[in-house]
C-alpha cells in the first residue's frame, strides 16, 4: 500500500502561493542545492509534480505519445497553441522520463561556472547585471540560478543565449504555408560569440571588449536567390542600448546599417522568425519592461533526449498539418516547475507586439516555450525550442574540450494568425560546408565571422 504524505493538490497549491512571493524554486526543499550537487531535482517536489502517471491519475504515462486522443489529460501542462496544434493539426509529442542528473541540463562549462559564481550577481541602479562586490560585468554562468523575479529570470536567458562562449550553428529551415506546403527552404550558419559572461578557461571577458555582451551574425548559403544575404548584431553590455545592426545584401554589393529597433520583421521572405525571437530574449532586456512572474506550474518541455545524431545530417522526422510537413517529432518530459514570465516592449513604441509570455524551466533557467500577443491581446506567434545533451544511444557529439555538447537541437515558430510555420534544425552540415560546433579553440572567429568586413566577405562567397 502506498501511503501519501501530501494530498494530491499540495504541490500545485504551493506553486500557486509562491508565484507572487518572490520565493525560491522547489516545494519540499530548496531546488538549487540539489542542482549544485548534480542530484535528482525531483527530490525538491512532491510526487504529483514529478510523475505524469500520478498527475493524470494514470491516463498518461512515460512512453506514451500525446495526440488528439489523450491531450485533454495534459492540457494544463502546455500553452494554448500547443494544445491547438495537437487537437486540430495532428501534432504529436513523445513523452520521455524526466532527467534525474541535474548536470545533464547544462553544458559542462556553464554548469561549473554557475556553481562557482552562485550568489555573486546583482543588479545595478539601471537594472544591468553586475558582480555585486565589484560592479564589474558578469563573470560567467547563470547570474541568478534561483531567479526570484521576472527580470532575473530574463537575465539568465539574455546574458548567454547558447550558453557557450562561441557557437556556430549549421541551421536548415523549412517554411510551411497554411496549406501545408514547404514554400521556402533556407540554409544559414548562425554564429555567436560572447564578449563578457564567458565560461571555462576562456573567461570571463574578451580582451578590450568589456563594454559589449555578444557578437552575433547570420548569413544565408542557400537557395541561390538569397545566398550571400548576411546580418551582424553587435550587442552592448548596457541592456538599455539597442544593438548595432548591419547587413550585406548581394543586390547592393555593400554593407548597410539597418534600423535596430525594427526587430519584429522576418529577415528573408517566408520565414516566421524575427530577431526579437532568439531564445525569447532577442532584444536587450531593458528595452522591455513590466516583467512579472504570473504563475509557477508543472509543464511539458523539450529539455532533453532530442538530438537525433544517428539520423542523416541530424535531421528529425516530421509529421502533422495538412500534408505531414508541419512539425518536427519532439520528445517532452514533465518539468515540475516553470516560471511563467510576462513582459511588455516598453522601448518600442511602434512594436506590433503587446506582450510576450515566456515559460522557463527553473532547473536550468532555460526557455522551453514562449508566446507573443498582439496589441489587441490576441495570441500571435509561438516559439518552441528543444535543448539537450548531444547523446543518441552510443552516439555522442563532443565540444572542443572533450565534454558532451549541450545546445538547442531544433526550434519551431508558428504564426497562428496566418497559420505559417518555420522549423529550424541544427544539422551536422549545410550548404557551403559549414558544420555545427560549440567551441572556439584557437581560431580567430571574431574576424572570420563577426565583423562588418566579414559580412561582406561571407556575402560574396
């Protein structure tokens, strides 16, 4: 006989109470000490928040496929757009067991830096993250591993998007129209280099770059009609400042400066992705405001077991929609506690977005879902990333230090107002010979990929 220590709704009631209190993560015990020991995060929660079988009273279990036949039992564990995708568009989710080793929710260097620097971060009078004792820019790892406010949680996302000092993602994108047709297919490398908040032996700052947060570039290599189009974002460390945005358009044969506050438009035709969308933190965090934790709740998120390294070019199977092309096959797990954070674009008076809602896994403070709303308050666009270690059975992809790579594996964007979908896969290799990697090594990646001269050179290849 199984004797329950807590009644069925104890965990949910506890999370509800904590949402407005600025409390620590965890219900039965503080969560972060378990994370720091690479222990099982489930120990911080009652069983109802860690067992999908118990949460659904046996209606859904690990190993099941969530589809239109059983989605009602887990409706409150997802955002309304995901529910609609499953109920009305034939999307399915594979349910896997939760991760029990907290260190596997991070890359190696990010995990080590977070533990080492825990408790050292603060916010200055303007709201920028600093080392509290010195006033210097942040020194690496999540600054607020036990975030107690919406701004702190957003800082964890903003200061290191990919959570590596340097990443080059070889991305293949498919864009789906309302009839379910693939209307565009793009290949593009996406490079990002942190100038501050760096981890591992290369941190914490790039020499002479302490006034900057990151350099980020993207250039298209296929198809031929957009090949050479490239953009470079240079982020200031001061999160009140807009990034510098330049681009190279082959038709004009020169690098041009673009209005940096117009961040809510697609980079190329047909794509349902804006610069503002990156990691749900594509804009400097102080150009948004009115941050608020509106809820703490259990949630289904793609936070592991999603790298398909045994498949050709790491490209995931697809399904759903009118022609079976709309969604990647995604594996989700029960996350016992997410922060639901709302924010408004206070620095963008003409922004078409009225609000964004971000769902953040408290275990690693990573976004697992986000939805934007238009100025009328209607749902507009959903971004859903998938993260995890690059392990697929006996197949393992390593970073430059010999540690198991951790990164995003795929991401899907759905504009529900025009029913267009873009899905990105981080692949092994794309047109132009670019391969995904999550390390810098001795290569001068700054001059190779992340300057105005680089944009022009890459655009002419």
